[in-house]
C-alpha cells in the first residue's frame, strides 16, 4: 500500500532566519548523502529566497561554507528560463553570482540547463546529460539526493505552470514548456515524476503573499491542473516545507520548536 503523504514544515520568524534554516538544511542533507553514498546530487531552483541561502553558504564568515563537502557535490537545476547564462533572468546566473563564484566546487560538477538553446533542444540535451550522468537505461528515472523547490503565487513549482503541457508529461525526464502567463515565455523543466523520485524534496517559501496559496495547495482539495505544486508527492512519502512565519500563517500552528505536520488522506 502506498504511503499516505505527510507534509512536515519548519517555520522561521523572518526572511533572515529562513535563509539560515535553508542553509543549514542544505548542509545537513548533503552531508547525509555524502556519508551514505560518497556524493550528493542536488537539483536547485531560482528565486530570491534560495539566493539568500546560497549567499550564506558562500560566506566564509558563516559556518556553512566550511561544513559543505564541495568536492563531493554535483549541482543540477530543476528548471531554467530560455535565456543565455549571463541574462538577468537566468537561474544559473543567480546561482553563479551568489554561490558558485565563491566556493571550491569543481566546474565539471556544475550541470546547468542551456537556456540559450532552442527550447526543445535544451530539454533534449539536459535529458541526455541526466541519462549519462546517472547511467540510466530504458525507462529508468534519476534519483537526486536533494531537490529544492519554490512555489509561485499561482501554485506553480519548477516550471510546471497551471494549464500548461508540462504538467501532463509522465514519460520524459525534461521538457520545454510554453508559459503564456509569463509573457509568452519558454522554460526548461524537470518533469514531476522525476522530482517525486528525489530522496529528499523540500519547498523553500517566504512571504505573506504566498500564505493563502500554501494553505490551498497543501490542505485543500486536489486540483493539480490549477495548482501544479500538488503534483509533488515524493515516493518516500514525506515532503518538507521551510517557511517564514508570514508564509505559514494559515497552516496549523507549529510547535515550540517551529515544526508542524499535515497528513493528507489522499
């Protein structure tokens, strides 16, 4: 019998504490993976919230930089805008400026999505990269050690936007996705079955403007066509949320340690 999905959440008082919690979470999960498998393969998202955590991990004055096994880390992306790597909207550029330019990670372990290519070519290239890196055969799916997601005000995650083709894709690992609601843009994204195979999957979300959507996504009726974040149901049965107090305002109150739990019946 499949496990009942369980949502664990951690609530921090403000944006600064949220970034610290996220940096600590990255370091802990990556070290756990290195201890058990000798390496950590991590897929990350863009946005201002992870940017703050990345900057902390890169800062030599903070504790997390020295605790990270940079030589054992392989970095991938959950999604990317179809723009060149130096474009202001590039998820890769944000990560490079906040993190990669400041830490001793081997360039060969940085696997960016090539947003400068034609969208379908970018998706095909990244799927080939995943198949080669993870040594996949046939219908096998990669299993990332850690996947970090965000969530938009419309309930999208990765580049799985409401009412777009990518949310219906179940056989491919990576797809290009036309997103009319984002100025007719194109994105490259991991598909949700790939995300759900991650050993650890967590959402990192801050801001009061997300509170109502968080409640709807994680406690309301299922409607993944409209709320694609509901597609994220990790195979291990546990999904983690790292939130600030404003984002968590409409969830059941957390305990004294800032932890809460929602168990879904479907």
